[in-house]
C-alpha cells in the first residue's frame, strides 16, 4: 500500500508517505474539532437544520486547505501539500472551450 501511494504521489520514501498520511489525519481531526465551535457561531444547536450544516461544509473547505498547509509546514512537507492544494483548486476552475 505504501509503495502504491509513494508512486501515485511521487514521493521518495515510505517514511514520507507515512508523514503525509499523518498530516491528513491531523487536519481531519482538527476540522472535526472545529465543527461545533464554528456552527455555534452561526446558530444555537437546537436551531440548526440541514442548511447550517451545508453552509458549514462550504465554508470549511478553504479552512481545511489552510490547516493542511499549516500541518504540512510543521511536518516538513510543505512542498508536497502546496502542490496538492494547487492541483485540487485547479480542478475547481472552469475549463474554457
């Protein structure tokens, strides 16, 4: 599995794959812990419905990438994650025909 990820992500070692996976995990946990405080700023728990959750997911996307870049920097993988974020955002751009 590590070898497949190493080739897909064009990384140099299995250790680097491990670090990248740790960064993704830390980012996911951080976003998970931020959900309740962010939603509390928008509305009280009993007033929330699917609209508030949808708004949260739209707003958290850029925050996720900022946190991902932060952890990538902390773990010494900023070059990989900067490329990852650029590649991801380029997929959102509309292609001109």
